C-alpha cells in the first residue's frame, strides 16, 4: 500500500517535468534561431487618441511546409507578453487567444488572413504609447519579429485666424476695400510633431510661411497683396492634416472674404432710342458688381437731378435705378449721367453717359427775308419769306398757306411767280392781291406746327372801290354829298399848295364833296382821282350826275383827293 501511494506522486511529478521540459526546449530552439545581434527596425505608427490602432504581423512562413505555432505580443517596457496566440496542434481558425487583463476588451488579434494578421487596440490614449513587438515562432524556420513605435496623438485645437491682427470669430470676414492688402495669420496649438499645416484658397494649397512663437503654438502667415474682385467670397482655410493611422479628417477653420468693391459695370437703358418733349418717360440704370449695393445718382450736364422722381430697387445681381423724366425741348442733346458709387470707398464710382435725343413737333417762325422791311414792299417788287424751323427729328414736309389757302409753285397771267425753295417762299412781281396773312406749316413724325401768321402789307397806287360809275339823279340847285371810296389800306399823300385848275376841287381822303348843279352845264360825269406815295390813281372813280326829268348833257368835272 505504501509502495503504491508513493509511486502515484512520482508519476505526476514526472508528467509536469516532461511538460515544462518540452516548453523550455521549444522556446530554447526558437531563441537559438534568432540572431540577437541583428537590430529589428521600428515602424512608426501615429494614431489619434480615441481611435483604433492596427499593428500588422505576418503569420505566413516562407516555406510551404511550415507554419506558425506560437505568436506573442509584447510591450518592450514590460517583461510579460500582453497577448498570445497558441496554434500548437490547432489550425489557425481554432487557435487559442490569450490577453492581458489590463487590455480587457480593447485588444484583439485579427487572424482572418495569415499574411495580414493584425493586433487591434481600440480607444487608444497617451498611456498606450510605446514600442510594441510581435514575435512569431515557426516549426521549421527562424522566429520572426516586427517592432512598432506607437505614438498616440491628441486632436489639435481648432486653429484661430487673425485678419490684419483682428481675431475672426465667424466664417465671414469684416469688409475690406478692393485694392488693399490683407494679412492672414493662423494660430495652431498642439497636434504633434508630424502635423501638416497649410493655407488653402477655395480648396487649393497656397504658399505661406511659419513663425515659431511658443512651445506648442505656431503662427502661419499668408499675405494677400492688392485684393481684387476675384477675392470677393473666396474662402481661405487654415487646414491641419494629421499623419495618423487610420487617417483622420483634417482640422480646419475657414474665413470667407467680404470685399467692398466699386461697381463693375453701369449701364443706362432708355425705354427707346429717343425721348419726347413734355412727356414723362423712364430711364433705367443698372449697376452691377458693387458690394455693398451701389448708391445711384442721376445727373444732367453735371448737375445732379434732385427734383425728378427716382425709384431704386436692390436685386441679387445689382442695383436698378429708375428715373421718371419729363424732358423739355431745351434738353435735346444734353448728357444724362448715371453714377453708381460704393459707400465708404474712395474713388469707388463708375458712371455711364447718354446723349439724350429729345423729339418734339416742329417749332416754326415766319419772317421776311433779310433784305426786306415791311415799309418797302410795294406792287411790282419781288419778296421772299423765310420759314425758320427747329425740329427733331428733321421736318418731312413744309407747306405754305395764304389767307388759309394752300400755296404751290405757279405763274399767273400777269407773270406773277410763286416759287417754293427749301424753306423759302419767293413772290415775284407782287400785287396788292398778294397782301394778306402768310403761314408756313412744318411736319415731322411727331406732328405738325403752323407758324404765327405774317401779315404782308403791299403798298400800291389808289384804286376806286367800285369798278362801275355811280349814277346820281338830282334837280337843279339840289345839293348832294359825294365821297370817293378806296380800299382801307390806301394812304393819302401829303397835300401841297400848288394851284388847282378850274373845274378841279381838292379834298382830303376822309372828306366829302358837296355838289350843287345850278345850270345844265353842271350835269354830266364827275371824276375823282387820289394820290399817295406810290403814285396817282390810274382809273378814276366816276359819278354820273343826271338832271331829273330831262335828257342829260355830259360835262366832265373833276375833283382830286
């Protein structure tokens, strides 16, 4: 009994001894296969704090008849493995995994593909910094080792942007004048040694310079010279690119520039090719490209229009100003200016000009020719009248009227000519019947206009108002009043004191003759002549004085006015 009890423990001890001997022998064989004098290169892996790092370890042997049977992961600062994979007498899919309790659920070894097996450590922190080593023992080939320097990088702060030394808190800058310079500075804090910082304009990298300021603060400068219209609404971003695995999105802060710009284009848009006098019409002025929207003013011949009605509307692509204008005839040809100016910007105005054509019906004025005066016009002379016109557009037709009747080129029996030449009416061998009111009528596309009547007074020798003799029946010793009647425009010639022949009586034109026949010889024909500055009457006025109840014996009696 004693013998049998003493043998069991011995047998158990022998089993334990054989197990540890075998393990020691395997490790010894693997260790002997490593050249301890050959340095193992270190692969640097940067991982952002809170992310999962991936450290690959190839489990595939260089020989097809060989395979790994033990994988150990170490942190070089610790003696014991932190993770092991036991493949002895097991296929890879059934390998036995073991990990340090300190790693808990954060660590796992992905062996889904032997050639790219990877040690995964999630939610890393700065406490996980260190050198990690993967050791793979093969059955026939030497042990393989790979080393990683794991650097856990803290996410840098969002950079701070300064524009002309003023800190920017929003995404849109203050307003800067077109043509001025702008200095942008990006202040970066943290991010690790492999942080890449750059200025980007609308997504494209631009050059900048770095100035080291303090231990963990860097200032990246970007100088923009003479801001142009292309910089308006351009987005400049200070971007921090992290050299980490797995890749992380960049950290950035951007600013969109807001420029104060003068208008790019100003254009006057009339409602038509011309304006009509005394009619209210609208002119448009469109100013585009200004920021903020331009202030539009209207000018005529360099005088600002303040009394005209002006309507302004702001639109997405500019400012539209509407001018309700009632032009006068005198405004024809004047220059209308639309001036668009950006507030608070020196010299920030652009303008457009339009020489304003004002259309109106003709304005006419009828005058005597320059060589004539009204006092010189007499029968037989030549006269011409000038129709002075002012018209826009030019006149299309000119007509002449005499006492309300249309005139044209003609020649009458007395060889009196009426000639129409351009805007002149020529009357040759003028007669007293030619006197009267003359009017010229000018017509253009907007209407017609008649001149004020010009009264043409023609001087001529006296003529009797009646063309036939006047018969008067009287008794002897009966007195009668006789008056020679002439047209109203006959002017008496001043009387002289020359002697008057017998049977000739002198009277003023406004007087009458009291005639009393006393004998038979006093009955007969009584003739009357008148004189004026033009000459003596050619044909007298005749009166037949008939004795009542008896045959008539004619005797010529004369009286001269």
